[in-house]
C-alpha cells in the first residue's frame, strides 16, 4: 500500500519554509529572502518515491493582515490548515519567541490533526538552547519536534521519516514526474521579485509586484518583457537607482537565473510602473489564487 498526503508548511515570516521546500525538492521552486513576507502564493512541491507521494504546500508566513493582498494570502493559510493531512510548523529557533509566534502556536493548538514542529536554523544556535524548546512544544501538544537546518540540510531525512509516520495511506494523486504548480510565467515574476527583495530596503520589498507582459521563445533565446509595479511615485527612482544601476543589477541577476531555467539565453526588458494601491485591487490579487 502506498502513502499519499498533503503537508502544510506553516510558520512565521522568515522561518525558512521556502528554503525547506526547495531543499526537499532538490531544486528551487519558491523564492527565498532575508526579508519577511517573501512568499505570497500557495506553492506546491511534490516529492514522489516508490511507496509514497508527499505534497508539500509552501505558504505565506503567518501574520496579521492589513492590506487586501495580505488578507488573501492569509485566507490561503487558513484554508490549508483545514484541508491538509499533516501540519508542519516551522519555527525559527535562532530568535526569541515573540507574540506573533505565540499567537500562531495557540492557533495551531486548536487544529486537530497531526502536528510536527521543525525547529529550524539549528546550524546557528547553541545546542543547549534546543532542549528547552523541545520541551515547550511537547508540552503544548505537538506530536513530534524535530530540530533541523533547512539551508544546511541537517536532519531533513529524519524529518521526512517522521512525516511518513503520520501520512495517510492512499493512491498517488499526481503524475510521478509532477513537481510544482509554479508555471513558467510565475517563475519569471517570482525570480525578478526575489532580486528586488534582495537589493532593496525599507518599504519597497513589500510594495512591488512583477507583471510578465510577454514571453517570446526563439530557437536560441527567450525574450521577456516585464513591468515592476510600485505603489508610489517616489519609489520609482529608488528601484531604478543611480544611473540605472539598481534595475540593471536586478535584470542581470534575473537573466542569469532564468537562463538556467530555460537552458538558453534570456533577454529581459524591465519597466518600472507606478500603480497606486495595487495591493487592494482584485485584478492583481487574482494571481494569488493558484
Ligand atoms: N542559518 C540559517 N538560515 C536559514 C535556514 N533556513 C532558512 N534560512 C534563511 O532564513 C531566511 C528566510 O528564509 P525563507 O525560506 O525565505 O523563509 P520563509 O519562512 O519562507 O519566509 P516567508 O516566505 O516570508 O514566510 C533566508 O535568509 C534564508 O536563507 C537555516 O536552516 N539556517
Ligand atoms: Mg517563503
């Protein structure tokens, strides 16, 4: 009998959910940054082995929503708490537990299904700090607590074994070679957004949206046209940079990564456009329901 199930990756922003998803898949499907609220979509990563298929679902970090965009993001998280078979709660063990973490912990207490805690980032903390945390989560009613490092790949095999203990029996629901729901267009926009997150600061990372306008495939190269949308006029020069150096850095690094993805040359054209309050507009928010 095979096993099949959906595992929700839940946690505070910046905990390392997307890093873990990419590690589990052995390839990048979900963008990562050191800024919170990087992931905006519900990103599937399917791991298929001979006797099991696990659908890992990467999600936006758990936060209090203010803008319409954040409400849509959080709705996806709540839905997933309902529909998944197993909750994988990823905690950044390298930072003290704040109120947001405590609130999430309380929320998860009310969810009646197998709940596994992954204490992440153990590569950068003292071992002596891990034990009391394990105790705390055990006392809070979580089924299993596994210390890991998603970026260094520590203890991930053990984590998968623990997940398998709780995964229901069932037939595979995806083709054995299916990996992710992130299509070409979304991969392009996410790659560019990752570079924006990497190089910009302050409010800009949270207020940009990348719209892919055109993708043209030629024999030996791909031509891509995108708009980077910002909310305020004053943000445009920041994104463009002195003499265009910021936008050039974003373009060059995105092109490099997209070349790997497409296996051929990529020519990327980026335009910066101002669109007030896009985070409140249905036209843009539709994109989050994938
Ligand atoms: N030292 C260390 N850093 C890590 C580890 N896992 C993730 N990180 C870093 O933590 C930061 C956040 O990682 P993400 O994977 O983007 O976190 P996330 O939980 O997906 O964040 P959101 O999408 O904002 O909810 C990045 O800078 C990662 O490189 C780890 O095991 N050890
Ligand atoms: Mg993420």
